[in-house]
C-alpha cells in the first residue's frame, strides 16, 4: 500500500447559514482545499453527511456536490456514520489512494442542520442510536451522554462543576479559529449557572448543531510533492465499531470502538500515546471527551476529568484538546466534524494555529465517533 | 402508518419478552435475530420479571419531534434483575425523586402517538417500587 498525504484543506465558518444551501457550503470548502489545483484533476469524491437524508433535505449527496463543483461524471459517493461520517469518509479516501487506483481524492464533510426546527433535528440526531429500542422511548443523544455522566460521577465521586474545564478550554481555543461559531471565552462560573438541557448536562456543556462544510485533498506520495509545499502524511487510519445501542454494552462507560480504533492506529503508525502531541476528539460534552480519552488510553479510568481540572487539555498541557474550539466552540457540524478536526490539526502541524498553537507539534491524532461510539474513526497525522 | 414495524415487536414492547439461550441460560433483551452459524433453536422466548434498579437517569428537556408534549420527562437505563440493561422512561415519579440503584418495576404505557391518523405506540416504562 502506498503512503497517503493531505495536500489541501478548506472550510467554511460553522454557523447558521440561512442564505446558503448544503451544495454551496460544500463547494466553498472544496474550492479552498483545491487552491490552484484544477478540480478536473480530482479522481474521486467522498462526501460525509450525517443528516442530509434524515432531515429530508436530499439523498445522493455525492453526485449533488460533484455537480455543484463542476466535476459531475466522476466517482462520487456519500458516507453516513452519524458524527463519525467525516472520519469514515476520510478513511475511504485514504484506502482509495493507497490502493493505487486514484492519485487525487477529495473528501468533503457537509451538514445543513438549521433548515428545520429543534425538535425535528433532535429526532434526526437520535437516529444515530437504536431507533427501535432507544429513540422510540424519547431518549436523545444528549440524554444518553447525560446518563453516562451521572453514572461516571456516581462511580468516581466527581461533581458537575468538575467537567467545566472541557467547555472552558474549548471556548478559549475557539477565539483563535476564524471558522469557529463561538469566538469568545467562558468561565467555569457561567458553565455552572447555565440552565439544564438534560440533567446533569447544562447548556454550556452541550455543543450547538449548526451548518458548515470542510474539505480535504488526499494525494499519493508522488503527486503530493508536486502540488503542495507542506504535505501532511496520514500515518495511520482505523475504523472500529461497537453495539448500536448503549444498553447492549457490558460496561456502558467503556467505549470499545474508541479503544480498538486508537490501538489499531497507534500500532499501524508504530507509535505510543506519548508520541501524540495534539489531539482532537468528538467532544459535544465534557463527559464525551473524558470517556474517549480513557478508552483511547490517554487517561486512566476515572482520571480524565481530574487531568482536565489540572490543565492537561490546554494547548500548553500534556494532552492538548479541542485546539480549534472542539464541537462546543467551533460549532457542531455533525457529519462534517471529522473533517473540521483534520483541517484544524493540519493547521497545528503547519504552525498556523495562532493563539491555540501547540509549540512544535509534528504528530497529531484526530478521532471522531458516531452516536455514543457505535463507530469510531481514528487518524494519525505527521509533518515530516 | 408504520404499523408493521411496531406490530412485529409487540411481545417485547408489551410484556418485556426477551430470549433465553437454551444451553447457557443467558437471558437477553431486546430479542435479536439468529447470528450466522447459530442453530435455529439456540434461543427461546423468555418473559423477564420486569423488576430492576436504576443504573442511571436524566431528564429530557429538549425533546425530539413527537415527544414535545411529554417534556420534561425522566429517562433511565434500568438494570433488570436477569442481567440486561434497558432504556426506558420512568413514570409515576417526580422529577426529583429518582436515585441511582432505586428499585423499579415495568408497567405498560403509551410511548407516543404517530399523529392524528397514525398508530398509538404502547410499550414498557418503569415506575418506583412502593
């Protein structure tokens, strides 16, 4: 298998784009990723979108984006894996280039969530869980995370306020990201006094679903040197799955898809946890980030919240997290999040992350999970 | 109308009927299809007791479409005494009354109505054991 490189990135701001269609957002991101490279050189297009079908917006998003980009005719397909859609689409692009069949592949994550009212969006998001045995009871994805948070607090003796460092860090970093939805800092006091969404999760520990598109260009090694001055190597790519329903798991606080895909990726890259200098994970809530860090092996069980409290997740800490603002401050573009993560981490590896820059970062890990971790996609990126 | 997809799992929804493995005695809920390689009679129907304890719980304040009129409502993961964990609403219970490990029992209630011309979906919820 050939080495695979990221040679272009692009993204729209995340937000409420009332005047924009999914296609127009997708093409803006793709055009930015292409830069001077003609779109006609793209050999295949993978589009990640979690909700485009279920919000009754449009299916066949692959040909939709290809048509809008003026490259209709090429191989194009849409990929749905809930909030892991972006990472899973990136893996398909890496496999395609590594196979030798195509030399240049575009990956676009696009989500248009604000054309419907909140209740319909909640219903669509809940379908990332089990429709027959979870969603029919009126449980939301947020409420599932809330139940895990309450059990985690019960098992390990934390209070609600102990989770505040996650959204506080995300917002502090979001200030430096021009594409972030919320570019302002928040305090732990504000997090504590926010109204409840699903006890014990408060409003400021919940991401906001929004519109956005992000794009990556994936190239073979030979082409990468020709078209990019600073190609970023995809050192590993791994996808794993877990049961669709949370209640089917032996230990609900253990995200086994995260454990498996992280371990597989580290092994493929011949690295250990200590080699990872900056990471981005699916973090709509502090509890999500905590459980991901623990299953991924970056923290002992029950210790991730304490690590965050001690400052480890800030850009100057040992486990810099959400340097682009994470789901909370960047805004939650659902199926596109996995591409936004990589756009932000490529900026880190190129030393272009501004105030959220992790000094000297040359190895990064991007991981996105779908629903409550039924799918996990992990990528390790290196600057050579 | 969505009739068939609710009708075909009526035994599980109305009386908490899961499955028991004929050899190992393992009880599972919800029932699941045969896996590749399993003998056709590996699992037999098994009605669970409906008794359990709250593993964790939350209150849904931003409901999905179809549940707007019920909000805010209690949702829980219940550890049934036979072992399986199940997701369901808590009922006959104040929002501030629930604790982890609280004993609960299954009752059959209306889950939701599928619009003015649609089905009314019934199923299990859990209430505190008094």
